[in-house]
């Protein structure tokens, strides 16, 4: 996963059909575990997933009504198509991404 700024996330949402972004904060222990799951699932599927530290992108949290971190947002044609807050297992994350 590559680190994306809030501006880059917004630009990609406006320009691309499908955008997948993982939102986190560095001090969140659950986020660190979820990131490991995301890396495995992303590699298995060969998809591009961006990650954004919400401490530096609070406008994204407000705009897309992010309730907590970690959060996986999947956009289709500029709209939120899916939100994932519960990162139960690598398999769960894999299927969330595969179905994106």
C-alpha cells in the first residue's frame, strides 16, 4: 500500500472508476493489525490500495462520515460503495476487496 494525502484521495475519487483507500491513525493498535491484513489481501489480488492517516486528512473523515478507524472505503464512480470497519481476518478483507 502507498501513502496517499487527503488531496490525492480526493483527486483519485474524482478521476478513477474504482478507488480503494484504507484510513488509519498511527497510534491505533487495531489499525496496525488491520494494515497487515490489508497488505496480504492487496498482494494476493494485485490491486492498488492507498492508505491515509486521518490525523492529516480530517476533511475526508467529515466528508465521508468515517465513524472510526481502521476504515476501508471503496469508491465506485465517485461514491462510497462499501465501508469496512471490522477487519475480522485476512479472508474477510480479501473478499471485501475482491468484491469491490
